[in-house]
């Protein structure tokens, strides 16, 4: 690397130091000490308490469900996108990306308004004399919020791998006698594994750590691990406990990423 | 003769671009038939229609007496070797070759035997466990062929299979393909834009241009008796001259009269004349039909390639005798080496099908 390039990398190095490395060190420092500054594992062990374990379990469950739903929606969508011609294509992508330009909080707030007991959706349903929808402040609303917000992160990596599959490889499968279902399971699906892996990671991780979606759509009754940590920092003011629980959550994320990386290597040999 | 595949009145249009226009072509059993033409003339499209990857707008595809125009590709008794190999990148070589057989639920021992046999046939024994991307282009190409032939298709479709290989490998593979064809005793439909390849390998050549068949014939027919200027120009080097057919067996080329063997063109009819460079004989100036001057010479190994300006035309000449630049020479052509062709009456007709 030339000196000029090194110089250009400087802002990035400073940026990562200030906003990634230092905060990370602080999280570890607070997580592994008590209020007096002495070393302790108590903050980490606190995950085992019934309340925290339940929040973590619920977070994992809801994130898993959301990830599966995102996958089931995104895969056909990505396949359709791949088969469109250029004009239709950019239109659909635009329709799809448009809501992404809106702030994440606003989007979730919009869903709150839509889903409320006397919200837009129920007004319309009532007007049509249909039974009303009471999912606000339930786990269903949280799943809806997660799927809505994180779906693009599943579609994008899937689209990227699917669009790169050589059409003639698919034709070759058909040519050798495979019907469309066999072609899908023997060729298209295995070749898209790298995209599936990164899609899963990109949905599961933010879903696992979110607290905004659960706060806005789950009311105050449903606590996810993200909410618990947030409250320790902002309400209880116990930074040590908040950091300890964050470390546990980080551990889960790292386990998830390592597991997918290993699965990826064994499963396909095509992913880099 | 038995028609194995019969394409009847095939027309195919891609958004207002007519790629094939009322094409009629049949392929006999055990034939090595080559579709030859410049890039974009519709060769791949023809092959894709036979393979079932493209539906013609009109016309029908008859296979062994059955109409298969709208039959799905996986139900057809043909296999394709695609232009860029199209091996399955996530499977090793053995799995690639076994793909079609597994779909057909063949027994494991049958499949294993077939893999061995096919790898031997393409000279790649022992490659079972290699991944496609660890193979060279030529090896991948041979695997693609092996993958197709283990299914024992009645017809093998090959789309410029040697296009991506270098010259030496291409020539080796041409012989391999001819050997394979003879060993397997199946029909080959081969697509190429390389006239040498077509002349070397084919039983029958179909010369195409802009979606029309220009000429169908054996390599010798196509080379020695091109039916129009396009075919003459496309197949090998040639001198194509504006001429007038004075009467039967006499043609006026560049103002000089040459004896020829063609008849039936009428009197004083404008025609195109093709003379191959190796058929132009350079003699003493006073012994030639017309007189010219050598303007250019290159040594080509087997022969010298010369340009001779005579009566305002640059003649391309191949000869084993050398004439220095500036030498005055006479040009003589034997009557049976003068190929007379009808002139196209319009731009359109230049690309119109010539059906026998
Ligand atoms: N799927 C397609 N959509 C639009 N045009 C196509 C398509 N396939 C082929 N063409 C056009 O048809 C013409 C013939 O193509 P092709 O059969 O591939 O020619 P060749 O194989 O002789 O080079 C070209 O002009 C090409 O651009
Ligand atoms: Mg082509």
C-alpha cells in the first residue's frame, strides 16, 4: 500500500477507534467490574435469573420466527426480481427500496398507528363489518415489525447470489432431465447458500438485539433482551449489569456467525 | 433417408427482431450437421428451439415423427453441450456426470460404470473427485460432453463447444469429437462460426445468414460450388467478381472473356463469379487471359499469398511459385474452376433462403 493510501485510511482508523474499539473496551470494562470497580462475573451470571433468561429466550424465539418468515418471503421475491427485464426490474426495486428511505423509527411508528385498537386497519375492517385485528402489544406485532423492517436485508443477498447463477447451468439441469422442482432443489438452492447464510445473519442479528420494535409494537409488557439492556442503561442506571448482559448477547451473535460460517464451508464449498 | 429432426416453417422474433424467418431444415439420423454463419445469424436460437429452451413463434419441430414443438426440455431425447460448458459449480466431476442418470433413478453400479466409461471416452480418467473450477477450459469442455453423452441421447447439440479454446487444443478436440461421434453412432448438431471447423468435421453444412439458410450441402459442395456471394465469401478466401455471362460456357470478367463450364444463365446476364485463390494460375504475361502486376507477397508456409492488380481488381492468389513484387504476370483460370452465381436482385434477397 502506498503512503497516500495509508493516509486516506486514517479517518477510518480514527473512526473505528472512537466509535467501535473504545466503546467495546468500555462495555467489557463495565461488564466485568462492579460499582466499586472490582472484578466480578456477577453481571454476566445475571443472565441466569428468571427474568433475564426469559427475555433472552423470547428474543431468540421471535428473531428465529422472523428470520424464517423473511426467508420464505424473500426467496420467491428475489427469484422473481431476477427474472424480470431491466425496466420492470428497476421499478420493483424502487417500490421496494422507497420505504427504506424513511427513518426506521418513523416506519415502526407508522405500524403502531396502523395496528392500534382504533387505528387505521381496524377502522377499515370495522367499516367493512369484519372482525377487528388485535395484535398490537402482542409478540405477533413484534414479529410483523421485525419482518417488515428486516426483509430487505434478506432479499438483497439472495438476489445477489441468484442473479449471478449462470442461466445455462439451470438450462443444463433441465436438459439433463430435471423438472423445475428438481432443478430448484439440486441446483438453484445449493448455489444460493452463500446468500442464504448472509441473509440469515443480516436479519437474525439485528432482530435479536432490537429494542425499538418491541417497545413501540409490544407495549411495555413484552420485554426482549434488548429492552432489558436498554433499561439498565437509561432507567436503572446500572451500566455494569447492562454491559454484562450485552457481553452475553454478543457471545450469542458470535456463536451464530461462527456456526453459519462453518456450515457454509462444509455445506457448499462455493462460498468464499 | 430417415429424417430424425424436421424443422418446419420455424419463425422466431425477439421484440420485433426477426431472428429466424420461415426456416426449413431436416437432420438425418447419424449425421454430423453443422450450422455455420456469422455471429448473430440465429444459430444458437435454432439450437435452443431444438433443445426446447425457446419456443418458435410459428412452425413445428418434429422429432422421430412426433411433434415436440412445445415439449419441455427435460422430456426431449436430446442433450446439449452449452457454449460456456455450464457445469454445476457445486458438484464434483463425478456428480456432474451422474446428474442426468440420478434423475432417471439408475442404479448406483450402473452410474459408476457410466462415469468410468465416459471419463475414459474423453481421456480424463481419475478426475471423479475434482471440482469443475480446478479444470482447464478444454477439460471442462470434455466433462460437459461426458455429462451429456452418458444419457445416451439420440442427438447431441453442441453450441460452439470449442470457441473458448486455443488453436492447438481446438484442433485436437476436433479430432476427438469426430472419434466420439463415430464411436457413439449418434447424431451431432454442431454450431460454429468457424468455417474451417465446419469443413473439417461435418457431413453436412448449413450456411446461415441473418436468419436465412443460404446453402445446405457437403463440405465439398459448399467450398467448391457456393451458391451465392455470401457463401463464397464466408467459406474461405475467394475472389468475387462482377461479371457478365455472355452465353453458355463463356463469361466476361473485368472485360476479358473466360471459358467456363456453366450453362443456363441466359445471354448477357450479370452474374457473380467466384474464383478461389488457389485456382488462379500465374503464367507468362503473353500466355494469360489478362495481364497484371504483383503488388504484394507474403510467405505462408505451404504457399505464397500474393496480390495481383489486373484490370483494376486486386486478385488474391495462392501459389507455391514465387513472383517478386513488380513482376508482370498473366492470369489464367481453368474453366471448371470458375464458379458462376446468380446475382441477388435486392438487399433482401441476399439473405433469402435457398431451399432445394
Ligand atoms: N433472449 C433473447 N432476447 C432478445 N434477443 C435475442 C435473444 N436471444 C437471441 N437474441 C437475438 O437474436 C439474434 C440471433 O442470436 P443467436 O441465435 O444467439 O445468434 P448466433 O448464435 O448465431 O450468434 C441476435 O441478434 C440476438 O441479439
Ligand atoms: Mg451463439
